[in-house]
């Protein structure tokens, strides 16, 4: 309808997963690389998760159309709400396997599938199973998936499996009765929404693909789209599509912030205060939520124990100039209770403000992204998926992405660890909980700040030469004589230094590759005893 009015060849913001419109953000590029590895390098059992609308299905379409090896046979299961027998029958149909006489027999279907896989392997072909919306698989079907991973030769799996699903899939695979299946997953990736800059680039990309020659959506409107959509591509599409329709009805050639707000209101069905109020007013509302939380916690304390004084909580200020501390006794509420009460305080902005505060910095919302602000202060961001022990080893406060039983996502800051107790900042309010409460809800995603030696995050390898290599040699020698080079002033990353780095990585339980990346540099800084970085081993509660 509006395409010709804006000089477009087609509607640019259709929610149909068209691979032509695939926008390769950093996260989408990494996710696709994981999928390509799974289908080209005998990657085994892969898992890709992401919130609704983050582009998982579009990635899969792109993989199927453009990245599949010529020798691959692919079975795609799009409707996972089926029985184990129907699941096997669907795979056989997808691969063109003649159904056995007893199609109601799981054994007969498995035997037919195994025979086909062996024949395909002998012919030099690989077989790939992709299951979309895998969070809806029944436990009995997931157990059948596990059994399919047993189909193998002496050297190689006969069937490569990729599970695509929402965050609930991670929770499902975390069940104790499915641990055998979870342990066989060799690669996991969680697809996050777009950043502010990526959202702008995404909008411009889709308009270009649709044939736009000039500016259709102005800069302010693009920023507003990000604020209202939180960077979720599907929401971006819906809002922009409705805004284009609205502009067409008003004969306006350029989409403004006002049109974006109106479009978002129409999509949601109501003018929500959170969608329209300025950031300052929003911050004030969130602070009000904190007051409510304090009241609820205090009331809970009074009800559960009339002999003890209620806990006192300070309310965070919008800029979070100083970390807020609770009294020495831990709150009676569980972490899940607190997160549900403080939902409005667990956004990325509040988490970044808390993390910046620990480094003595002030985070400014609505301007540059957090990592750009950190870089201006000589810090770097490390986005990682790892284990609790690995996080403890890096010994820096970190933003953790927490997923509750309902699949809701929260961001909070791990600020210190004292034995079995983790100290956390929820929107600037410091609370303490047993570590197991955190790890039960945390699937390994974190972001931390660290201070690179030269102020800029770099990596060192056999191609490196110069002052950074000299610094590396001298730092390793300072940490321990066993890591000393024959010439600590040698600026060449030679074989001898590579072996020393490998020994250092092995001793510190790092990935032993002889390359000095961010994790290796962080551990070196820690062992050098740098005092200008906040540490997890320094308790805020004990200090105060």
C-alpha cells in the first residue's frame, strides 16, 4: 500500500523471516558462525536460544539457503508438539526414508533411520537435523533426541542435531532427568537483542534492501524505535511497519519520533506511560518501585519475626552515585522473589549504572552505549559465556543475565563473593544470597569491565611485535620466575614466548592456545596485583 509512496520496491518490515533481509549484527554473526560450525565441521549437538523475535528463524533460513554444505541432507522439524513416534516419522519423511511396515513402532523407525544414516555416511554425505521451537518438545521426545545421538560410527556421529528455541529451552535442558542430553551438547549460543547502534543499522539495512534511496526514518525516530522495542527485531519491524502506514495516511514523507510513538501505541493497544514518558520520569518511577520493594520486604520481615528489627534499605538515586547497602542481616526473601518485585530495576541501564559506579564512573543513559563510555575511561568490555568458577577466577564485578522459571530475563551485578554468599546489586540496591540461588538461574552469560594495559583491548599472537610484547614478557617474569624469558626486552612473539604463555594458561586453567586474549590479560593483571580495579574478592558489605 505505502511502498510506492516512499519509493520502495516492497514492504521493508514484514515479519516473515526472509533471508534477504538478514542483518548481521555482531551477535547474529556469532550465532550463524556457531550454526555453520555445527553443519560443516562435524560440530555434533548444537543449541541456539533467544527471546521471541530476536531472529532465530531468520538465521536458520539463511543457514538452509546459503550455508549448507553440498553433501548435506537436512531434516527440519517445525512442529515439535508431537509424540516420540511422530517425531521419528517426521525425520524419516524429511529425509525421504521409506516408512517401515510398523510405523507405530519406535524401534522400527529407529532401525530404518540408522540404516539410512549408515548408507549416507558410506556415500560421503552428512545428515543434519534441525528442530525449531525446541522448548516445546516433550521430555519423552527429548529422550528420543538423546538416543539419536547414539547413532554413530567408531569415529563420528551419524546425525548432527541443532536445537533452536526460546530461553525456556535452557531451563528444560537443565532438568535433572535430562542431564544426559544436556551433557552431549557441544555448542551453545544465546541470541541477544540488538544494541541501540545496531537497531539503527538494522532499520537502515532493511530500507536499503527494499529500495529506499533517501532517509525515510529520521535519526530521532530510530532512537525511539530502540527505546520502545528494546532492540527486539520483530518489535522493530512491527513498529516501523505501522509508522510507515501512519505516515502514508498523513502524506508525510519522513517518519518522526512522534509517528513512532503513535505507531507503538497502536500496536500495544494503549498509550503506556513507560512508552511515552521521558527518561527522567521513567527513572523516578523505577525509584518509586524500589520504595515499594522496601515496604514489601520490611512488611515481610515484621510478619515473619516480631523479635528482630526489620531490614532497612536505602533507595537508589537516578545516577547511582554511591552503592546502596543493606543492614548486616540478609533479607528473608529469595532471589526469585526480589527479582519479581524489582522487575523495573533489572534493566541494562540500571545494571550498567551499578557496574560503572564500582569503577568510580558515572554511566549516562541515552547517549553512547556502555562500552563506548567505558572505552573513553580506558576500560574495555568483555562479553562471555562461562562457568561460575571461571567468573570467580577473572575476579571482576560482572553483569549477569538471569532467567527465571517463567523465562523472564533480568540483569543484575555480581559485586562480591564471600564463600558461599554472593553479593548482588539489583538496580543499585545491594543484597546477599547463597551462591546456589544465583547459579540456579544463571546460564553463563556475563559482561564485565576490565582495564587493558595500554588502555585499548588487544590480543597478542605470533604476528605481534613491539612494546606490548615486551610488556607481556616482563609481566609474566614478574608473576613468576618460571615464566621468565631469556630476554625480557625482546619485542618479538617467538616460539619460546608462545610456549611460556601456554604454560601460564595451563597453570591458570585457561584455554591453552598460546594466544593472549582478554581472559589471559585479565588474569595477568590480577596476578600483578593491580589495585585500580574492583574485585569480587573485596566485600562491600564487610567494608561497610
